[in-house]
């Protein structure tokens, strides 16, 4: 009998299997790279960028605003419109968040105390690139920074393609560093060539990105030290196994360390979702990566909604999807998650 693609596991086992956001091995790799870029700037940055295949030998490592605008202008109209539409949605939400922050002034004996809101001057935004680029990460970080009033924004991404570069232009970035890994994080933090030292470095990445962010956190602000990406789908009998499988694979396909989990009230889901996973993997170019990630996760069958809520809260995932017939009623009852997606049509990948 072959092993399941996504095994049955208890909540306790899933929690026990979690590792830290930063491993000693990743720190050992990232530390000398960060030190080299801090000490030797652009020369070390280029050495590592060429060694890791970020740019061809002697190729452009930095792209200025004019270069980004040219890529944006040359993008197919449908792709450009799609990026602009997403950017506008992010901008509207970020501006609403910004306006929700209030100036506080409190009269105290002998004077006043309070605070006001002031944006940072420079932000460095990292976006994964290469074979599986995430222009969405460019938009979510750089658009948000611009909405906050940040004056100068640099994006770093290895092997940035037209969609990534156009996203940077649409987001209002001042330039792009065509590099990834710990050397890119060091360049954003300490400066290298035309890239200035940034006040904050944000954006997702692999274990080496996270390790580099921990190292530079003593010098600049960072958003977080994120561990492997997590998704918990809480489902009942109303949820389609095909949709559940697609959502789990969308999380699993881009990171072998990702942790996709299904918590379900339907005892038939484990086998039906397993069948769908096998079928959809056959059409997935990233199937090898997805298989590794699925093996990290698990299926938890629960008897009641209350038990399912308790399981979700104990797992406290980065992303939580409620694929339930009464998802809107359950949503206020869950407490521990990074982002909540309510209803089967609210896929985390979107």
C-alpha cells in the first residue's frame, strides 16, 4: 500500500512537527554573505548575484525607474490591466488603514503628551522570483509602502521577469535590484551601489531570506520572521473535494517546506481529497515540490464545529480558510490566525 499524499495526523503531532522560523543551518549560510555585502557593498553583491545565477555575468544588477516604465509600457494590455486592477485594490485598503491611524494629544499636568504618524523614508521590498515569481508580493509591499507615504522604495527580486518589473513600476518603486537571497537582504539593509540603506525590509522568502532578515534586524526594521507558509482549510460536507485539493496545492506548489492542513467535519473527505490531489498533481508542473509540502501537512477529522474551531485555534495558521456552509457564522468564533478567508469562494491563493 502506497503512502498517502497528505497523511492523517493529530493536531498535537502537527504542532510538534513545527520548526522554528530560523534554523542554525540557514544562519550559518546567510551570515557570511550578509557580512560580505555589508563590508564590500556592490562588489560582493554582484559576486553573489552571479554565483547564484540571479543575473548573467556582467548583466544589469540595478534597474531604474525609466527601465521599469519601459517594461510596463511593453507589457501586453491584459496583463498590465490585471496588475493595475490588483494594485488599486491594495492601494484602497492600505490608504483606509493609514487613515484609521489617529493623532493622539493628551493634556497632562504642565503640558501635553501624544503621538503622530510619520512614514519611514526608505523601504526595501523583497519578492521571490526565478521560476515561480510573485509579482503579487511586489504589489502588496511596495503599493502599501507608497500608500503609507514612504519616500523611496526599492524592490529586490532574482531574475525579475516582465510581470515583476511592471508590477514594481505600477507600485511606484524607484528601482529594482535584480538579486535574491541573503545578499539582496543585506543590500537593502546596508546599501549597495545605487540601493540606499533602507529603514525597513519586508517581504516573504525562503529560509535563507528569513535568516538574513534576522541578522539585519539589529540595524533596520523588518516585518516579521516568517516560518514556512501555512494553510488550514476547515471544511464540511458542503465543500467540494476538488476545490479543497486545489487550495491545498496552491499553497504547496511553491515551497517544499509549506504546511497544508485539512480540518474536516466530513469523514469521506480524506479519501476524496486524496483522490483529487493525485489527479491534479498529474497536471501540475510543480508536482515534485507540492508532494514534499503535502507530506509536511495532514488531515484532521473532527466530530463537531466546536472541535474544528478548537483545532484551528490550536494550529493558529498563517492562513485559515473556512469552507463551511455557515462560514460567516463561524468566522467570529475563530481567534488565532494570520489571515482569514471566509467561504469556499475566498481562496487564499487569490
